[in-house]
C-alpha cells in the first residue's frame, strides 16, 4: 500500500490513521446515541413512562456512550487505562474527603441563603430555638445574620451582656419561636 501513496504522505500516515479512527469513534458514538435515544423514546411512549424517567434515561445513556467513546479515543492515543483509573479513583477519594470536610460550612451557607430569602425571622426579632416542646432553648434578639452564624443577643442576666452564635443549619433542624418587633404590622 505504501507504493501507491506519494512519499510526502508516508510520515503523516500514522497521524492520519489516528485522526480517522477518532472521527469514526465520534461518528459511531453519535449514531449509537441517536439509536438509543429513539429506542428510549419509543419505550417511554409504549409503556407511558413519566417524562422525568425518559429524560433521565436519555441523559444517562448519552453520558455512558460518550464516556465510552472518550475512553476508546484515549486508548487509541496511547493513554493507559490503568493510569486513567488510578487518577480517577485518587481524585474521587480526595473529592470525598473535601466534601465531608466542607459539608457543615456549605450547609450553613445554604441555610443562610434560605434564612435571607424565606425569612423565618428578621434582624431584631426576638426568637427562641426550642429543643423540644418541654425544654427551653437558645433565646435572644437577632442582631446579625452572616453566612455561617446567626448572632443572638441574650437577655441580660447579672448585668452581663452575652451573645450566642448559632450555626444557621440549626434553624432548620429545630422549632423556632419568634416574637416580631414591636410596632410592625406583620
């Protein structure tokens, strides 16, 4: 076959072959995706499946098909599957540790956004976070709401003023008793 091709093509033959293989893998993945998408749609219509299930199945199959195509392309380029698997599992382990380490902070930030939008209480409201119906809980006047804590100024006892910094996520785990500011209509 090399006798048929011109001499200037010979150094590029491996690159051209690799490029054609990559294009064929992409085309094959696209055709497979269209066939699977049509099959999922027909199954969804035939069995009256909920739209959420059909959309989820389409997205999941698309992810699997293109992930497989990417792995095939990386294999053709010469990337070892062992190296990829090691990198992926290492990244997943680090991500899991980081996620658990940051979970409480992220939870408090999300709860702060909920407090500011849903407004179960506002600045200067008198509130009490109840443990249960029988025991008194944390009680005070809201003097600050930030991304991590809500600060409550306690009612002075023995001439000392103290504040409580309550994690924002606690307000969504407990019952809150709220006394609105005086002179406010609601």
